[in-house]
């Protein structure tokens, strides 16, 4: 009998990350949810309903927090099959400080988290998944503001490209995903209501994108909620 698959998901507190946790749980996965906001109670309530969910505190921008999360994850499981990077922020101000903060969370964080979790993935499925954005597509960029957010997502895409070049030869497979314009909490504690998609909508597509194998895994592409391919 095939053993249960295990996934670690950053940014799992709410919005897209929380919906992806729910989706994986519904498909029988052991989910380790990376929690940044301990005061936000949705994950705790979900854990009370599902024994396959564990919660691990993590701040992807803090190296000590990432190392502590790895240590706690090792105590929960012998291996990870999949690592999903959802944690991200947007700051509307284009000050140098805001840009640095977004780069640290949106681009540097996923790179550091991946590096620290790699040893746990050696015995698993070796699937690395990253939630990005059309804002990071250099060839298709159309925005005239949100400079720092676009820069941070472009940096994430390049970081994933570099990791792909290095780790693909070691058997790792990659997914780069643009979730679409989703009602989320990226800026405030209030969920937005003007976007065309809900977190649950994009989570369903993300689950298929992240779990299904491709005929060719040697090409890195970014796909979206409508399963279309984007240039990045």
C-alpha cells in the first residue's frame, strides 16, 4: 500500500495558502501548514477538524525561524514529498524600504526555505512549487505602478529558474503558478471582494498543477488558474 504523501505549505494562515491546505487535506495528504500569524485562528480550527494537519510556525524572511521550522518538521515526518511556497506580501509604497521588504519575503524567502528543506525531500517526491504572479513577467509587464511588487516577483521567477537549472538534474521537478486575481488578505485584515476569483477557485487548479506529472519535466513554465502558459 502506498504511504501517505506529505506537503509543507508556507503562507498557510489565510487566503490562497489556507485554501490550498484545505484542498490537499481533501485529497488525503498529510499537510504541514507554515503559520506566520499565530493570532489568526483559521488554521487551528481546521486542525481540530482534520488529524492530517500539523501547524509549524515560520517567518520565511527570518533564517532562524526557517531553521526552527525545519527542526519541528523533522520531528513530524521522515520526509517531504512537496514544498509549496505561497507566503508573499504586497506593499503599495515604492520606497526603498518597501522594495527591500518585498524582495526579502517574496524572492529571498522561498530560496532560503527551499535550501533548508532540501535534505528532507531526498526520500520523497521532490516536487517544488512556487506561487508567483503575472506581475513578475518581464516580457508581458503592463503595470505602471506597484514597482516593488513586480520586481520581487520577477526576482522570484529568476530564482526558481536558477534552482531549476541546478536541482532538475538531481530529480527535482518544479511548478511555477500564477493564481490569478484572487480575493485575499494581502494588504489588510479584511478580505477583498472585487477580484473575479476566490481562493478556493485557484486552489483547485493549483492542486492539479502541483500534483499531476507532465510529459516533459525538463522545461520550466508558469501556468495560471485557467491552465494557460505564461512567459516569464
